[in-house]
C-alpha cells in the first residue's frame, strides 16, 4: 500500500511539474485588413489580424486577460469545443454564461485545458465573430495515437468572408424589408478564404508526414475541399481521436464550427506543386450572377517551379464522417433516460424572419442563464420557468443519458453545435428524407463530435451523458441563424452548481454593461416565478454587438465612441444596450 501511495504521489507531482500556465494579455481592437484585396475594418488582437493561434499542451492552465478596446462594441470569447468542467463561467457565451464585455472593461478567462485536439476561439456575442474575432486553439498531446508518425503540423482555417460589417448585415437580415422582399434570405458572403487570405502557399518537403488541422471558422456556408494528388487519413474530429480511417480520393466537406485532423505524406520528390481547391456549398444560398464560390491554395514543393492551374471539378464524392470510429471505442449509449424532440424551422414574428425550435425563438434575457441558476436558489434552479420561455430551457438531471431527435423542417443545411459535450452521432438522414419516424440500424460504436451538419428537410439523432453540470447552448452554428433564434439552453444538473464562484471581474463587466446578475429571466430575485418583464419579443432594430450610449457612464467616453464609429462607417443609435438587446417585452 505504501509503495502504491508513493507511486501515485510521484505521478501527481510529475504532472504538476509538466503542466504549465500559459498567459495571454489581449487588447481587442479594430484593425484595417484586406485579405481578399478589399480593405475593411476587422476585429483583431493587440493591433494585429488575423488573430493569433493559441498553442497549449494537454493539462496546461490557460489564462487570457481581455481588455475591450473596441470603443463601440461589446465582446466575449468562447473556447469552441472545450467543455469547461468545473469552470462553467468561462464558456464565453453571452446571455448564457456571462454578460457582454462592454468597451473599456476587462475580463479574465482562466481554466485547465483537459481535452487534446483541434479547437478554436471566437466571440460568442451578438453575431460578432465573422468580423474577424476568431482564431485557432491547438491542444498538443505527446501521447496522441498518431504522434510518432508526424513530422510537422499545418493549421488550415477556412471561412466565408464579407466586406460589410456584421451590425449592418444583421440589421438588414433581421428586418421587415428582408422578410418582405426575400422571405428572410441570409446575406451572401463575398467569397471564401483559406488561412484568411487568397492564394495561400503552404511549403511542403518531400517525404515528410504532416498533420493537417482543418478548422471551419466561418459564418454561414459549408466548404468542400480537394487536395490534388494527396490522399488523407482521418485521425481526429472535433477533439475526438478516431481510428485511422483512409479517405483516399474522396472529398472533404466541412461545416461551420467543425474541425478535422488528417495525416498525409508528401510526395517523395519535388517535381511539381499541387493545387488545393475549395468551394462554398451553394446549396445553402442562391448565388448571384457571376458569383465565384471558389478559391485555390497551393502545396508548394519547389518555389522555383510554377504553380499549378486551378482544378476543374466535375462532381464531388464526399467522405461520410458518420462512418468514423472513435479511438477509445466508446460503445453506444443504449439506455436512454431523457428523450428530447426538437422541431426546428423558421417563422414570421412581428414581420421579421425568425428561427423557432418547438415554436419558440431564442431571445437574450435580462440575466445570464448561469447567473439565474446560481441566484434563484436550489428550490427554483431546476424549474425551467425561471429561465424564461424564450431562452428555450431544457432541464437535464445529473448522469442521465440524453437523446436529442432534431427534425430539420427547413430547406437549408444546419450545422448543430453543443457546448459542454461531445455527442454520439446515432443517425443522420439523407436530404429530403423528412422527420424522424424510427431508428435505422443503431451503430454499436458511434462517431462522436460536437458539431454535426443536418441535411435539408431531414433529421438527426444524437446522444450524450449529462455528466457536466452547467448551462450549455445547443445551436445552429450559422451565425445568421444564431441571431435569428435557432438555439436551446441546456440547464444541466443546476443543483450541482450552487457552490460555483463567479469572478468579481465578470460581475463588474455586467455592471458596466448595465445588465443584472441575479434573479430570473426578468431580473426578479424575490419572486422567481414572476416572469413579468422577461424578454418575449424580438427587436425590430437589431444592431449586433454595437454598444451605443446616452451617457458617458455607460461606455466610458461617448465622444470617443462617436469618433470611432464615424471612422468605422457606423452611426451610433440613440438607444441603450438593453433597448437594443431586449426589444419590447
């Protein structure tokens, strides 16, 4: 027993020595950039854009000190794919786990990174991140199943890019005019980017084996990718190691929010360079005349040799991620305790094109849902009413196996992302197959990931264990649809959260923003079941993360904000943040 105890102590000490604290000090700032030749304001970090890649090792503590220096917009940072066990307040989703960080305020994210793999960070605040506030987050693992095969790693980000800024685009998208004239169509991107540029050249050395980390950091459309002459092997999706699965000559389809990691071995000689072809999925929007959804990057073996011509693709043969098997071979969760049916689609509310789940559109409430769970008391925290009807709350009990059946009753594709968990992907039906009626053959070892694409007019079935108490969003990762209300809130084992401590700077951010930190969705602490004043109607004047003010006290400096807004081509509206967020109630 003594020998075992000593060995355990030595192991703990070794891990504590190996783990380190990785600290970043970030000013969130405006930067002018022209990744496709069109100059526009973008949101960068410490005066630079693209935003930096974050690299940590498994087990590290990550500390990011954020200073919102934008002047005219609030912000936040979400660590996409990280489950935030025991650090639920660090998830970064405004309205769920925190208040927006207003201009001039500071906010610290501090958590242990206990999941290996490929992730990314982005603003999770009122449609902001497509303006540039997003970057890769890589968690290195010396014990990864494929580690001994890798000579070098390549980060490969993909995105759809817009020339107009999000507040103006959201204002147009969520307008009565857009509903009347286009039946609520989403703004169309100006084109795709690879690693936030056009014509990216990736240096390759003959004979080396590369780990390619693909991250879709875009707003809207899925991407199809073809690497000419270089077959791939899948080794990870969304932070889940997979059994090595040969893709061969099949094409890769990546949805917004998804990550894929591949192994490929370079050619033995540098005889020529190769093209990487990527195209936007134009099934998701009607392309205007002369629209170009394509872009080309290059695997460059020899800089002295010419670049190859663009590939001509006659059709796609996509690899099916549902066939992947997790490396840990976790079996099917076959005893379901909690069945959830989500009917998803779009509707007209007050003349505006809104998303709805089970007939309800998600709306930002007056108190973040996590703060409601912590403040109304354990006797009310498990009552969905206190979170407000329009937070779309679903209460989960600790330890139960949850099954979500999602019927996509809409004529578009939707990438669904779950915070706080990776789910088993049980069933995904073909396009136009309609709602769920029965199971097909259940997979004995299902693929797991945290983001999955639902086909047009079809259904999904996913399962997970409610083993991570917290407030977790489940939403479409098309940012237009998030802002239109295609979200539910999973309130998971709230009775287990009661001892969670919210850092003082998080509360101060709420105070500076003018948002309440206690009570139900209406901000009522002493009468939690009285929801009078909760938010039930969407705004008809959506302006995204813009932070207008009537007094200096709300934003720090009204005049400097006005000057910055004129510089950015925006005009501050004469409304408070609460009026813009909450609309009429």
